[in-house]
C-alpha cells in the first residue's frame, strides 16, 4: 500500500504541489505548482479538462508569475 492510498480515497480530487512538465492549465512548465490531482491505484495524476472560472484563472496566472520570478531569482543566486 502506498502513501497515497493511506492519505486519500480512491478517486478523490486533492490539491497537490507537483512538478509541471506538461504545462497543465496553461501554467509555465518546469515549475512546481498546485493542481487538482486524483490518486488511483497507488499513483497520482493531474486532472485535466476541469472548467476554470475567469477569477480563478487570474489567480493562477498571478501565482505562476510569482513562482517564475522566484525561480529566476534563485537561478541568479546559484550562478553568481
């Protein structure tokens, strides 16, 4: 039994901060971001195709911009 199976019910939607390789919901790839995820059979996946309100999309974009700026600042420090 995996950690996911202990913490979440099968098919339950939960918010999880995950590495975004695919640009889910229009968010820049290569950043960790909180997405609606489903845990199933000991694994997790980002739920796609959910309708996002305009208000929520604006908040997602604001968070994305902040995270990308933080990533750029961290890279500057690392490569000084």
